[in-house]
C-alpha cells in the first residue's frame, strides 16, 4: 500500500498439499491501512483494519480455480458471478508470476 491509497490486496502463493502436487492455492488478504503515531519511539506506525482473507484453489495446475465465500469486490451491493470472476482472474494472473 502506498501513501496515496489506503486500501490494499496482499497476495500469497501457498504450497501445494502432499496429496495433490498439481494443487495451486492463492491467498488474498484485503485490508485498509491506518496510519498512527507511536509517541514512545517518535515514529509513524501502521495497522491494518477491516482485514479479511479469501483463498482460491486449483487442482489442475492453475488452469481453473474455485472459491468459497466470495466478497462484494465491485461495490454494487450484491455478490454475483462478476465478483467471483474478478477474484479468480486475479488468482490466475498471480499464480503465473514466477518471481514476485
């Protein structure tokens, strides 16, 4: 997250399970950043607010993903296929990056 945008998405590519070596898991953490001040150290501090984590899972090496508990990411007030498509697209794109 930058100083200009207080919202962020943290992505993490998780290891496949021992049972399914072709499994690809992408963890997505959505959060708001709050800036504060630490008077003891006289330094700026940051904390994450309204943080929630969602995971996309693929069992075919990243060709197709599934998700449970999809949030409303487009802000239209309902959770629909568009929200799921956006997050699955993000997971597919991130899973293809070799050296993040």
